[in-house]
C-alpha cells in the first residue's frame, strides 16, 4: 500500500471521528485548500483554515517558505520552482498540495480610449445587390454561390488585398465575356467558384452584385501593455463585422489615440455608448496582428501612460481573484483616465481559457451618474484588485447596464503571446 492510499484511509477515519465530535466545520475549511497552488515570486499566500494543522515542505531545495503562527499557515514564494506541501492534522498526513512558483511578472495597466483600424484578409462580402440589366435584375455574386461573410482572397489566381484590387478584373471580365475564377474563404474552408459580371443598363459598367469591405474602424479601451516586449492587449472581446456579425479575420491594423466626446447613458434594454473621435494627429501608437475572442493584440510603438497607475503592477491568476471590491480604469471625458469602484460579484477559477470569467457590477456613484454603468466602448477597461491587474471589462448585461462580464487577465496575456508560465531556473543538487 502506497502513501497516498494510506493517507486517504487515515483521512477517512479521521473525518468520521471529527464529525462525531462536532469538529467538522474547521476540518472542512482545512480540506477545501486546493490541491494545486500557483504563486508568483515574492507572493504570500495564507491558507484558509482555522483548524489546528501543521504542514511540511516535502522537497529539501524548496522555492517556498512555510510559516506557522496562531494556528495559521502562510506560504512565502521565494524563487521559481515546484514544491510539494504536505498538510497534517494531529500528526497524521491528510493532504498533499503541489506548489508552483512562477517568475515575478508585471504589466502596466491601460484605461486609455483608443481608436481601432482593422484591415481584413482579402475583401469581406457583406451583402448582395441586384444589378439592373437589360434582361432584368439579378445578383451575379449570388448566382455564383458567394455568401455573406465569405472573404474573397483571389481572382484569376492573383491575390486580392483591398477593394481597389477588384474593379479592374470586373471590367476586363465584362469586356472579354470570360468569367472570373474566384477563391473565397468560408469558415476556414477554401471554395472555388466562377462569377460572370453583368452590365448595369443605366450606369453602363459591369458589376459583381456584391457589397464588399476591406477595413473596419471603431473605439475601445486599452487593457495592458508589457514593458519588456511592448506587447499589448485591448477590448477583451473579438471585433465582429457590423453587417455579417462574424469575427473579422485580420490582415493587419493600427491603433491610435481617441478622445471621448460624449456619453449616451445606458438604461434597461439599452446599454449606452461612448461617442469618441480619433485624435486629430491620428498618430499610430501600435499595430494589430490578432483579433480573437479575448480582444485585439499587437505591439506598441512607444510607451503610453494613463496618468493614474503608470508603474508595472503584478497580475492575479484566475484562481487568485476574489469576490468583493475592485476598481476599473477607463475614460468617460475627453482623454482623462479615471479610477472607478466596482464589485466582483462572482469569479470562476478557470483551468482553461474562457471569455466570461467574472461577473462585475459598477458601484461608483460618479460613474453610474455619468454612464449608467457599463457602456459600449468601455470594453477592455482593466480591472484592478488589491494592487493587481486581474482582468478586463468585456460585456454589459442588456437588461442591467450596471453589471456585465469580465475576462481574466491570464487569458489575455496568453493571447498576446506572453508566457507567464516560464519555467523556473534549474536548482543546484
């Protein structure tokens, strides 16, 4: 019989004994300690127990220190590495906890209002239209089987990058009478089709019968940037095309500073909106290389400041976020970043990336008076709790604009290509 089997048997006997003695409540606090703990260098973790327990670190060359005081246990993370902590009750080993210490990691929180300009891969089909020909109205694109949401990437074997690339092929095809060989991307599938442009009897030009677009623009909020790599994350959710409602496949893009001009206050059934304009200088402050369910990501050209919290802050992993008071950084007037109070109503200690990790509620009277709660354009506003960046605002509840969802910072950093789980340094034997 190995140690784990013996520990479970003894633990079961002890549990029955404690229940019979009326001591189950403190023991329950004890056994709810997670089986795995992840800490950052320099971090302290108090084990949530009032039971008279002791603990030992099983490895000799440990990366954490364990302090016992007044029936409480505190872990202090010293350096990167992995340890095994064994908890004891009445001298009997009851529980094993794996402790993983990560490299001290910090990011600079954002809160700035940003303008977003996205360029798509190819040209996006956003609708069909009827060409008024001599024989009647028809959409050549629809006849060719091209659907709304398709992305035209090639015509006659040549790459298509922007709308102006399309017109010459259309007119040449109309004059020659030869159909166009078109390649479209549809839901990650490549589809080949032929399309014959038709002549509009009034305008005397050949047309595809398609509405197309090669770029999109909007506003949002910067969440963080990493001072070492200048990688950033913003918005906290994917950017979708306003017509197709599908995520925009990004070729490239830019972010610029933006200024909030006014606020349409939210109410039940109407989430409200920040109205903003791109800053007059339209200076590009960063690129966009990824548009994902967790936001937009890229690299900044320069350091940026919010004027409130401009020093790097530690982050909290999803299991470290607590229900209770927190704050957000966001802009509601011009380009001034302010700190506002919120409440973390619930949080999920996620093991795998997911977009809706927290439910948050705006409690700050000034923000409620100004916006009614969470409004469009506030997505990406960083959430701060106990001096740590824990995530970003993502969505508002339509029927309750004071509340909405937040995404954990852990997953945004992963999408930005930042490895917070960097392996520890090897230790001397």
